[in-house]
């Protein structure tokens, strides 16, 4: 099961953040590689659990582990990957790294719980939504960038800079990913279009469209969210288009990207900073 999800692809952005952040501050050695592996194991564990919680059947263009083997093995293998990641942490013999990763994984779970509480709720606000994605996605991006700085032994200021960069990047990443659920080709994104709607997730395109559409249109979105029904997906796509919700969503993500780039400009110029 581990091999199935690890070999099914993925962008490996989080471990790459660890490695590049470490190199930005002149780190030499392979401790950053171990940290990158730990981060990817934690991320993979969250994917296994998320797919069970969301009853997802497709990820990265392939069947999810729970669709192939069932929920029970998927949850247990997710637990295995978490515990394996923490075993590797102990081997690093660094309380500060362990503390950072433990706090981060705790925050990720909080984000997932908050997302469950918001599910099927059309009254979810943009602030509620942003709080969820900062925890469930932004947090691990933040920690990945921060860990690279930590293993390089950089200053507290440098560590905070990388943490802020990671949070802005991760939050923009999740906003963009959520937008793709209403504006992409299944073969390009590797998951079914309208999955978030079917799971009752009030993401930013829907939240903004609800604010701007008329009462009849709002009723369609609200009922679809509350029931988790994809029947009116084509109508909802038209409402999102007419209210310019996608443009608004892209602008929010772009503002975060700009803030992230501003963080990087405080770092010394290098090929690693360019890559970030």
C-alpha cells in the first residue's frame, strides 16, 4: 500500500522545500535529506487518511489506496508511515526539530477537524476557510521551509523568514488546488471534477460566488453543498463564471505569492533562492 501511493507520482514540493531552504543557508551534508524524507512520509500519511475521510476514489490520476484495499488497511498504513517518520526524527537526536514536527502534525489534524466541522455548511466564511487551509496545508509547507533553515543552523530571523514564505506558498497552493476543482481537466489534475462539492467542502470559489449571486443561484449552491450532490455542477460552474469567483480566487492566491516572494528577497542571492 505504501508503495502504491509513493509510486503514484506527486510533486514532492514539501521535501524540495526542505532541501532548497537548507541550501539557501549554506547547509552541507545529508541531514536535510533525512528531514525531507520525514516530511514526505508525514505528508503521505495524511493523504492516506484524507482519502478515507473524504471517501475519495482518485488521486494523482490513479485509484486511491482505500478504493483498492479498503479503509481499514489505508488507515493502518497511514499510522505506520506517521510512526516511521517519528522514529526517523528520534534518530536525528534534535529536540527542536522533533518539537517543530510534532507541533506541525498536531496543527494539520486540527485543520482537518475544522474542515469536517465546516462540511456541508454554506454559511462558512472566507476567514473560516483560510483558517482551515493554513492549518491543513500551509502548516506543512511552513514547517518544511523552516526545517531546512533549522538544519542549516541559520539565525532566528532567517528561520522566521522561511516559515513565513512556506506558509504563504502553501496557502496559495491550496487555494489554487481548490479552484481547480471547478476549472480543470480531470486528465491534468488527476482527480474527479466537483469532488469538493460532492464532499460538501465550502471552498473559496463557492464562498465568493454565494456572496455575489442572486437568491435563486444561491439556493442551488446551498442545496448542493448541504446534500453533497453533483447534479447541478454545470449550473454552479456558470454561477462561478458569472460572479467572477475564479478571478477573485486567483487574486487572493496571487497576493500570497507576492508576500512569499517578498520574504525571499531578504535572502542572499543564489541558485537555490532562484529555485524557491
